[in-house]
């Protein structure tokens, strides 16, 4: 481990860590809660090196962004003190990032999802997914809500990467977390043809006639009832919505109608994650 001096501009140019969270969001949080005036700890940053060559930042991303934007006072002489950590590879650098990540910027689960997407080359553009607020949806996709043990969402992002990218390509509007879980399952098992179902539900589509309705109309109507009864939050409510919602999707996929009088009933969803694991050909390793 060595310490060297570097200009602020050179520090800005050092590549970001592959696991770096949403820097712009952290810059905003800094400006809301901390002073923009210089203090001594600001000039201490950490970088990773392989064979003596700097490869990425470990700590100091937010300050680099603020300095570049002119929103944080520069240190004396516009120099930073860089602690250089020798690493085996970029994965090792990413692990060190988690250790050095600033205690001030307490990581939210959304930060973790954002960082994992960045690390695994996932760029999300749809209104449904681009804010990275789907950690709980990933956990339900993994175990259908049967286990509440702590699960790191980082490996979940990597495991469900193909499905996340497929669902993102559907360009769906904002939706509920359980709909994301259902979309991950459906895209895994049925591919892009599931797009029309979710587009219909979010767009108030579906067909209803002669006392019967298709799965799209059934789920859209059921969501209206749940909202009115305030049954949208909480683990058991989410699991119940998944049971009924995936039943609606199954009826739609099989071109089977649902009686309006009967309404949307639940189905067993416990085996759906296992069906996805079988389709993907491997289990999640944590």
C-alpha cells in the first residue's frame, strides 16, 4: 500500500469502480446534508492498482463528481492524497469498494441494485425499471415470498439479468413491484410473448363480454379492488397478489376466460421459481 499526491483533475479521470452506486444521487444527498466548504478529510481518497497501474477508484467518487461540477471547494493546491491498494483484478477492487464505501453515504437497497446493474453491464431505460426500485421484486422472484432470510440483491441482479433486460425492452410504464416479479417469471418461461399481457394490464386493456373476461381484464379489475381496499403492501398481500396475478397471466396465455361473477382466484406459485431455475439451467450461487 502506498500514498501519492495527484491533481484533482487526474483523480477525476481515474475510472470509476465497477460497483460504484449512483454518483449523481449521492452528490445530491451530499449537497442537501453537508457543507460544500473544504475540510481536511476531503483530500484523502483510495484507488486500486494492478501491477502498479491505477485501474479504478475505491473511495472518492462523490467528491470527484462534486469537484468536476464545481460544487465542492478544492483542496489546497488542488491536490488529493491517493492511498493505492494493490488488487488481483477488478472483482477484487469491487469487493474493496464495499469495505471502503463512505459510512456517511449509507447504502440503500436501491443503491445496491444500481451498483449491481452497473457491475454487470445492465443499463435500464424503461419507466418501469430505470429507477432501480425492484429489490423486493427480485427477492420474491427468487423464492415466491416463502423465505424472509436476508438475501443480497447483488447476486439476484446477475442471476435475473436476461429477464431484466427483456422486460426493460418492453418499455412498460410505471408498475407495482409484484408485476415486476410476475414479468420476470413470465419472460423466463415464455419469452417476449408475455409483453402483451403486461402492456395490457398497465394500459387498462383486456376484454370483457357476456359475463366473462380475459386475464388482462381480470387482473386490471382486481388491482382496482385491492387499491380501494388498501391491500397493496405487506408480505402476505404481495404474495396473494402474485398468486392471483400469475393465475390471470396463465389464463391469458392459455386463452382461457375467467367468469366475472367468480372473480380472480389464486393459484399455487411455489413451484414457479423452480420452473425458472430449470429453464435457466442453473441455480443461484451465493
